[in-house]
């Protein structure tokens, strides 16, 4: 393949080999304008479809995803390094998302009663219009669909601007929508530069904006959306605490911590990044955690037994290594890993840092890769203080057998989600989103369906 410039093309680089596997030319203003025109025109038709009909299209999308699951999973693996079994799981999770909303979503859009006498007033949910979605590479299909599916069910249309390194996955997703028979303009894909994104945000045909990405990207997109008076949903970074108290089931806590930290090679926003362990069990937890982490297989993401694949981008591996070295220089103890792997491929071995304090880099910053930081808490109250001592607030996990103590943590933790005796996850049955610099707005559950709706008051015969 002829190499081209990243200034003119979105480039797909296989992180396991460093080879360029795709190049997608950035589209012109005229092509962008045509896509926005189709989304606006499509909205006029789509919003008038009965919600039951829109649900049937979601069922067809689930089938299209399953029919092309292997090709989509392999593309994810080749583009961003996700181990193939995990990529297959991502596609199946997306299919289940479609089916869940097809079954349960229509009821979430039903008119809602009010306390006005004689039932003369109600709230009705109306779609806003075309939604611009700027999406990341770490879950190339799931991140898109967990926002798109409820928004589409509500009657909005969707304009996707995907990450440049996963455009192959984006085009396969577009093909799935076509196979499912969605009308023209309901789901549009644009391949544009940041300038193109800015033009789309201010375009009158775009009704609202959603972004999943870094804090820096969120600040930029949020500012532009605010200046244009467009509603915005931001799902940004996280440095999630994983708290283990003295009375926890240690075996279960270790299993969950390993999965919660190292799934998707640690490239997850809502993940067990700061392991805050109460003093009485920190030695035993650390010993078991290091042993379990050492057993993880790092290698070819297409191999069936690989759990740790290459990191998606070479620049992000360099940044992660700098954060690790800074933390070690600040006094942390290296128990495992800690250096970029040699040879071909963008690999960083699973790493464990111990004796981390609240003044160190890996505590204060988000580490987006396979690195765990172990922090000792004096007691439960200190664990809570450490957990909340962060500019992020996405999710948190607490392991304890004491349900009263668990309730204390759920009341006091400053996060969008709290998971007791289980690592954090996104699931259509519950809402997902953060506070502080982890963003604002909500996805999934009925909140995701209504997030891009006009909650319209309808008051009949008000005299």
C-alpha cells in the first residue's frame, strides 16, 4: 500500500506490526454539506415513523451485526489491537443492545402523566434532530452504538465522525446500517478534519453534539457546542478507584481487579485504575494481584489465548511509559512490567506499581493502558478520601461484605456510577456517565433515550 500523509488521510495502522492497513481521504466541505443535508432530510421522515417501526429497524441492525460479526471483529483487532475474543464480544454486546432497546425502549418514549388535575397535561418526548457524534477508537462499535441506538429510537438521526485510526471499522458499521435497511440519512458517516468537525457543530442542521474522548477534546467540543447553543453530552476520561476493604472476599476482588484493569489492554475509560486497598489486606491483595497479572498472556491479538494486545497508538504508549517512569522516580515500587516491550509492535506489558501515594503521577493522572497503581488506605474513611481526591468522577468499585458500609460509600463517592462487589460496566439497563472532569450528560437506560429529546409540555383545555 502506498503511504500517504496523515494531513490528507485518516490512517489505519496495525499496532501489532506497525504496518499501514488503510488510508481514507478526508472529505471536502461539499461532501460534508451533502451528508448534513441527508441527515436533515432523513430526520423529517424518520421522526414520523412509529416508534414500533424504528424498533424493528434496530432488530434488523442486530441481525446485520451478527451476520458480519467475524469481519467486524477482525477489523477492530487489526486496527486498534483488541484481542480477537474481546472484539467478538464487543459485536455481540452491540447486537444485544439493539435488541434490548427494541423491546424496552418504546415504553420509555410514552407520554408521561403530570399532577395537573383531570389528566389534562402530560409530557411528550420529541426528537431534537440530527446529532453529531465524535467517537473514540477504544470500542469502535460499542461506543458509537450505545449513544446512537437510543437516540435513533427516539427519532433523531445520527452523524458519526469516528477516530481516524478506526475508519475501517466505521465503514463496516455503516454497511451494517445499510444491510439492515435503514432509510437514507438516518445514519451518516463523515471523515473530516477537526476543522470539518467545527463546521458541522455550527451548522444549523445539527441539533446537538455528543463526544466520547479525552478531557482536552471535551473542552474543545464543549466550548464550540456551547458557543453555538447546541446541547452537548460529554463522556470523558476517568481514574476510577477500585476499593478493597479488610472484610472483602479477597479472591473475588483480585479476579475483578485484574479484569477491570487489563481488559482491552487497559484502554477503558471506566476501569480499575487506582487500586485503593485497606491496610489490613494490602499485602495479601498485592501478592495475589501480581501473581494473577503475571499469568496474563501478551502477544498476537489474533491468537485465541492473548489477553493483552498491543496498545492502539504508538504515541499513547510513549505517554504511558513517561507516566510510569515519572511515578517510579517519585518513589513508587515496580512489581511487574514497567518498560515498553522490545521488538515489533506497540506492546506495553501489564505493569503493577505499588506504594503509590496521592502526590504521584499515576494517582493524579489518568493512565490509559495496562498499568495498575496500588495505594494503601489506613481505614475505610481514608479509602473514601483517596477515592474522591481526583479531578475525575466516572465510576467506582467497592469490595466489602458489610452492606451498611457499602451504603456509606455509595452515598459519599463522587462518581457517576458505584459498583459494589463487581467491577464497573456499561449496560443498557442502567445509566452511564460521569461528573467533574469525566463529563456530563447520560447514556443508556431511559436517560439515553430521552437525552436528545425535547420534553414537551402538552396541556389540553387549560382555562
